C-alpha cells in the first residue's frame, strides 16, 4: 500500500501545524534551507517555496539542515499521546458537568470525532466510555457513603435519574440500589492453594467477581477495571481464609467460624437474616469455584462453569468473553482475540483489556501470547503463565 500523502494534504498539514503528521513527512522551505516537522510553529512559508521529504535523512542528503525550532533531528515527543493524556485528565476533572466532552475537544482545538478516534486508539475505549467509567466509579463511592441517589446522580453530571440509572447499570451490571445491597452484604472470599501459589476468589451471591493471583491484593489500588465492589464492611471477616480442597460443608464451617470468632457454636448466629442468606449463596458459589479450580489444577477440568460478573467497559467485556472461547491447551495472539472480539484493528486496546482481566485463569488470558510465541506479560508473572500453558499441554 502506498502510504504517501498527496501534496494538498501535506500542505494543509503544514498550514495547520498538525502534529499527528509528524514523522509522516518533513518539509523544507527552500528559501531558508531548513527542514521542519509539519507541526513546526515557524512562520507560514509560501507554498511555492515548500518541498517535501519522507525522511529527515533525505532532506539532509539534499543539503538542508534541521530546523532549530521544531528539532526534527531529536526524538519526537508524541503529540497524540500528550493530547490524549490531557483529554483523559480533563474528562476526569470535568465529569460532574452535564456534557463535558464537546468542551474538552474544543479546548484541545480538535473535532470531537478526531479526539474520539485518538482516544480509542490510545486508551482502548471511547471518551464517552471513559467518562462513564469514571462517573460510575465515583457514584459507587458516593453510594457507599450513603449519599442519596438523586444527589449522587447530580454529582456525576446527570440531571435526570433515568440517564444515571442506565449509565450505572451499563457500567457495573447492577442498579444503584443493588450496589447498596452489595455494600451491606460484602463479598465473600475463599483462598485456594494452587501449584502457582495462593489464589483468592471473591464472589457476591450471584457471581464470581474477582480472582487474585499470588501477590495481588484487593484494595483501592486494585488493577481491575471499572467501579469496584466495596470491601466487606468492618463487622465481616476481611482476611482470606484458607480452604483446600473446598467441600460445601467446609465452606459452611468457614463462614460460621468467621462470623463467630469465639468459635463456641457451629450454628450461624443470624439464621434468617438476609445478610446471612446472601453470604450463604456466595459461599456456595465459592465452594464450586474452588472445587473447579482444584479440578483444573489436577488436570481434570478444561472449562469452568461458573457465573461470572465481568465488571468493565462494554469493550473490555467483549474482549474477556472472547478470551473464554480460546480452547484449553491452545494459544491465541492478540490479533486473534481482536478478531474474535469483532475489533480486528484494536490490537493494542485488546492487550490492555487482556491485562485488566478481573478473573484470570477462569477467563484464560494466559492463553494469549505475542507473535512468534513470546509469552509477553502476565499479572501473575511469566513463570506462572508458562506453568499454566505447560500444564494444559500436558493434560490436553
Ligand atoms: Zn521547524
């Protein structure tokens, strides 16, 4: 494919000092004899005095010297990256406004469409998705503090409750009221001693929410995307409790012990309490999750059968769902996953979503490798990734 730009495009880029053309070509003002990047802010030359080069080296061979202002001979700062970083920060600080995005694009001096395209490419989601993710996260924190829903909606830029409900549900998979319910119930967690180290599974009554790899902790700096379910409230146990292997009766006992630190009774104290009910459901689910992990690590399970709550952007969820389809003992490239997610050009964004997979192993992001078979990264460490792939090959 011929990537050369036509002269009109190049001239317009020079006139507008468009930084996204930096590196794509260089221009020389023949009357001055210097070679510039398209973004150079020097005085606009006369068009008939401008010639173009594909590289600085070509221009230098032709006898021109690099401009001292735009320094084409020095490593380029990435103006698109700067623009996107700035826009991201602006969106975050203006999330309480009703419609911040048009204002952000205008302040950046680019069209909303152009900003959206760059943002998608560099951040892996659209500006709207990022805005909503930030808003849902903030809303979750405010709801946790007991702020009334109408006030929370207004604090994150929604005048109408309907729009707020739709956004919150779309981002988190549950309503603001259900979020409160989760706060009250907390999340149950179980630990499983796997061959790659201790794993912690977190679940609410309906689904597995998170799997922590060895060394990962679940707190404010949690790398998982999106609004996080809150930590259990203080009167519930927060320390993971070892259960291996997990049989349902052991799980029940774990809960009883935890609820009753004195250990003087084996009966749950709050029978019939709705909080206890929810914790029981979550514990049943954790028992299944731990049993299935045990089967997986002993080579007897190839696919997990558990309800999963994949909290993230719509794009991230699409990627994580595509990961689940990678068969046991096989690997896929980032490009394969991008195609599987219906976004063949979003390879970089797929990589980012892959890294933020909240439920590794069960959602097998370890089966994604780089071109040429390089293992690339893994939150649990490359050794763990290598172990998992070898384990699956052995039991295929
Ligand atoms: Zn210049």
